[in-house]
C-alpha cells in the first residue's frame, strides 16, 4: 500500500520538472518566435488570430494540427537540437524551438 502511494506521488511530481512555454499566435506571427526549451518541456500554442493556423515542426517532431481562432494546443519537446517550425497554411509564419 505504501509503495503504491509513493509511486503515485512520484508520477504526480514528475511533470513539475518539465516547464511549459506559452506561445501566442497573433497578427500572423508567433510570439515569441524563438523558444529555448529542454527535452520533456511542453509548449502551448494559443491562436489569438481570427484565422486558422498551425505550428508544425519541419522535422516532424511536433505539430499542433489546424488551430482554429481562439484554440490552443500543447506539444511536447521530444528531442534535443534546433526545431524550426512554421504554419503550414501561411508559409511566412516561422519560428524555432531550440532544445537542450
Ligand atoms: Cu497561419
């Protein structure tokens, strides 16, 4: 019984080490467009524009899918290195996640 409680506490505590980074999409821009993160961190993209956007890593490591106006999506940083991303609908919208 005690083991189960300890394991449950550990499982609950683990995500506390991972940071979440908030990125707002507004005016056809990612803000911030440069995100420094650690592997295991999460990034929440919130679409504050009136049109649909995506945040899609060019290396396929993350993808929010289509984010309608007002919607948000959380992705996980799964690999170290530089992960440039863009909006698949508007190719001028770019950003980069650098993970260590
Ligand atoms: Cu877009």
